[in-house]
């Protein structure tokens, strides 16, 4: 829409907004009337149409899963657009069980701002400019005793600069969506051994969970539940020796295992090792995963294993594999800063043009927890021992997803 056309329409839109808002305030409950001049609540579910500064859609419905923290999780994205002619600030957001009305997540301004990311930016923001779109990355955590809802909707409060002063702050319900209750695969471990670190794992590690990519005219978050596995020695060091030598890293050369029976539908085996320490420049899209294997494990689930050593991939297209088969060796190929196994599950054969799906690990032990992503990065970059959360005891787990910065043993 041209700016001239937009400017011609603004007076009409504001008049309509004022009229509709006044109607909605008149329909409000008596206890809301005292502050109706400062905050307008749109209630289209009750039959009143209303113009809203933000419009929102959930493009890929959340799939609930059990995490290694003993809680159930919903991880998904609310795509929003500011349809006003001025900046609109996100003030708060609630995730509502659409059937019961219960609030299952409640984000204040600071929390909401941390989760709003304008299109094309890797940084969080408190607002969207006129006509700007963005994504609100949501992570709802539910105690096991709380039933996972079947439908959710989002109550979004915003302040729109372009609205009249008494209508600038409003609340609207946006992005209604059903919960995807598909049955999740229970996977065997992709590695075998001790002290594997689940780096950049679910559910708030931005390098994967927020890796929204525009591919083939659509947006995808294939890495929504991805993990970069690295390994530490008994002194909790990720490497010893020369940091630019892949062989200095304890995970380098570990067997990469089929986590389920499946069919090989994607593979590459010819890319060279990268020098650890810095991300390579000029990596093409088709080389980002380095040497990789994609398995079709049935029921619409695919597994991507990335960054394996050159020449180590033991399977070819069309091969049938069984759980525990060796697929290749951990390496440092493609878009990789240090040797690791990148592992994620998705709904299609493309490692990029697919939507990431959760899964469950069949059996593992948690022997520690890295204190933070920053602490992990320092250890990976310098070789100093990992800083871990003190006082944790080893715990045994089954049928849960390994989560961010867990230190795990796979039998």
C-alpha cells in the first residue's frame, strides 16, 4: 500500500476505531467501566467487531511434549503485524485456554519485549513500527498436574501512537489456534557415552528456537527443538590442546547412531572440516549442515544429523537403517564453530524447509546442568571447565525431551 493511499485512509480508520471502541466500552462489565477511558478491550467473541492495532496468526500449531524438567511444554510462534500508521508497543500478553478461559501464561511488558522480534532482526524489541511485522516466540510451561488445553488464544495489550489519546491502549484476542496432539516418537540416543552437553536446546535458546528462516516463499523454524551435542571430559572441559584442531575436542570422531528405524532420504559426505574457533564465511545454503544424514522414521517425522566428518557417512539414499546403526562420525563440517552433532526432528525431508517437531528420548541420565549459555560459550571458546549448577544429583529419565544445557549420559 502506498504512503499516499495510507494517509488518505487514516482519518476514516480512526473515526471507525473510535466508534467501535466506544461501542465495546459500553458493552463492558460494570467493574471495567472505571478505567474504560484508558484501556479498550475488544471482545469480538461477544459479537462486537473491533479494529485492532496488532493482528496475529499462529502458522504452526504447538505440539505439547514432556521435558526433562518434569513439566509439559508448548513452544511456538505468534506472527504479528502492526496495522497502524505509527509505532505500536507491546505492553503485555496472556496465553488463554480458549475453552476454560484459564490463563496459562502471563507475560508482563519486560517479558513480552524479550520475546518480540521484528522481521529480519535477531534482536528483541518492545514495539513494531508502522506496517512492520514480527514474531512473538512463546514458551508455555505447565505442571504435570495441569491439563494441556485443546485450544489457545492470545490476549495482547498494546499502545498505538497513531490512535487518539483515550484509545491508545487496547487489549484484543488474536491468534486462536488448536493444539496439535499428534503422538510423538520415542527415540533412542544418537550418541553413546558420558557428559554430552545439550547446547542450544529447547526451549529458550535463541540460536535454534528463534531460527526462523524464509525459504521457498514461506517461513520455517526447522530447528525449533534442535540440539547441538558437545562432550566434556571428567574435568568438564570441552577440549584440550590446540583449539583450532578438531581432534582437540572430546566429541570429535564419536559414532553418530540411528535413533530409530528409518529410511535414508538425504545425505552428503564430501565437505571438508572447518577450522574451529570461528564460523566459516561464505557458506552456501546447501552446505550449511555440512556432511549430513536425514532419516524418514515414519508418521511424518524426519531426523536430521549434521556436521559429520568428511568421508565418514556410511549410508546412501534409500538405505534402510535400524536403531543403533552407525551413520557416521561427529565432525566440524558446514556452518560450524566447533565439532558437534546437530540433531533435530522435523516434519519433512528438508533440513531447512520443514517445521521442527518435538520428540521424546527413551532413556538417559542427567548428571549436571551448565549454568548458562554464556558459560557454555566461554568453555567452548577457551577450554576452561564448564560452570555448572551446584548441588544437583544424578537423575534418571525416560520418555522426556533432553533440554537446554542438560549434561547427559546415554547408555
